[in-house]
């Protein structure tokens, strides 16, 4: 049974015990607002620089040697976007104490290494080492540029960016390319010191661990400080019912069509569970209307699916189409959207959608990382647990599906086209 332990105000340990794996996974999540390009870029750079090591383990080789001593433990960092929150994740995975030699506790050892990196990074009197910052700046710029190589994700990103222009949600969690080189090591270190002591922190431990020892260790690093609350996501703005259209040309052989919708259903609303089911029926998987009609029956798209942006109250359709089929594909997507709005949903479609969602939720137990990310999203919204989701989804009716979809509006249409379309 899960347990919550307050390490210090604003720092919470979530214990998720289980014996499915021989390893224990720990994730440390810092949440901060997506406020502006300079700050978001600085924050995105911090995990990359911190992974360079601590004063105790000041190099990649020293870190690798220590991890090997902890029975081949693994360490990783990442940056997520959840609504208008930028989430910095630091994680370790290590062999559970029960499977180590007597007297060894790889979990505590690996967690100690991670906390050293967080609180005692490699630095001098001016800040982070110039060499480390320079190397990680290049890595961050590569990460930012890489999105354009995945045209499917790029088109979705551009649709979100255009739809939410002027809102924090339009910012990328990885920051802005042009801002990277403006960051000095002194500036970055000052930003890091403020973030480490002010951002709310959630720590998840999945698997078998000595909770008393973990708590003691965390309390030795996280000292009382004035931490902020979770970042709030502002409601999405409307365009008064006007559908905006954008087209962009790149050297692509396959067109991308993305459509942005405003759901007018908040993440902490009871209606959100019905929206999940409705979205699954519309475009969530292989049993959906988009898959079966736009892709399979009419062959208007190579792929067509929909996804929710829970915290922002948005829904996006993503599809890959032939240039000549842009309008036909758009028209058929709208037809299927209106079918759900009208409540033209078969009982089998409803049950298939519920089953797919429940299976996805139950499978979270098989991936500690996905379970941790799921829980962070819920902390930023409703706070509901997996059990609540399962119960609420099962209770959704066809009338609920019709009601929540009836209030959704199409807002933005984005096309990524190529020279061959002319």
C-alpha cells in the first residue's frame, strides 16, 4: 500500500512498495513554472550539467565506477512538460537490498550518489565548471534541434505553438535554441541555487527499500526552506469560434495534418474521466473511429490518432496524409468528431475504449518510470490515484461521452506540406 512521508515542507516522499522486480526505482521531481524562454532554457540545462558529477564523484568515470560498485545501478535525467509546469526529473535504479550481499544496500548507495550530484555539484568559486557547461550547452542545442527530424512530433509541436501563441504552454520544456549561448556558468549556478531550494519536490520510490533509511538520508539533504506551491496552468484561451489555419512547407514526402481542439473540460473535473473515454473512442487506438474510418476504411491517412493535453484542456489530432488528401482527410476527421458529439457511439466502442484505458492504467505497475510520471501529472491536477481512475472510467456512460464531446470546439488546423504539393 502506498505511503506519503513529508521530508520537509514542500518535499514529499511517495513510497510505492512492490516485489515484481529485483530492482528499486527512485525518481526525484522538481516542478517549476514554464515562465519565459530564458528561465525555461536555464532550467533545461541544469539536469545536463548536474549529471557531470559531484565533488565526491567529479567525472563520468568516477560516476560509472561508483554505479558499478552499487551492483550496476543506473542513473538518468530528463525534462518534462506537464501543462504549464516544467518538471526536472533525476532518477536512479538499483538492485534491491534483498538481492545484494549481506550488509550491502545498493539503493541507499545509488540514492546517496544522486543526492550528492543534486546538492554538491562540481563547481568552483564562480559557478559550474566552464568545460562542463560548454559541453552540455551543445547537447541541449542538439536536443532542441532534434525535434525537427521527427516530422510527426514537429508538426504536433508547431500546432500547439501556434494555437497557444503568447501562452506559457507554447514554450518547449527543452528551452529555446537562441537562448542557450546567452547562459553564463555564473548565471546558471545562481539559477540552480534558487531552484534547488524553492521548487516543490516529489520523490517516488518504487519497489523494495528500507524506507526508514531512505527517509533519514533525504532529510539529511533536504533542509527546511521556503518552497513554492505547484505551478498552476492557466485555462486555454478561445478564439471566439473562429477556426485558424496554418500551412508550412518543408522538404517532406508525406504531409502532416494536425488539428487542435479546446475541450472546455478541466483536469480536476468529474467530466475528465468521460473525456478520456470519449477521446479513446474518437482517436485513441486501433478500435477508434479515426483509425477504422480515416485510415482503414477510406485510406486517407497513414496514421490518425488523437490525444489529450489534460492540464491545459486541449485535444489534438495528429495524422500523416498524402498532400492531395489534406482536405478529404480533414473533412472525414471532422465527420468522425461530429459522430461522437452526436452520441453515435456503439456499445462495443464504449466497452473497447474503457478496456483499453483500464489496461493502460493497470500496466503502469510494469513500468516504475511511467507510474512516477503519471503520479506527477495527477499531483498537478486532480490528485486521483489509479484505483480512482479505474472506478471512474468504468462508470462512464454513452450519455457522458456525448455530453463532454458536445462542448469541444475546433480551434487550429496546421498542415506541414512539401514542394511536391505544388
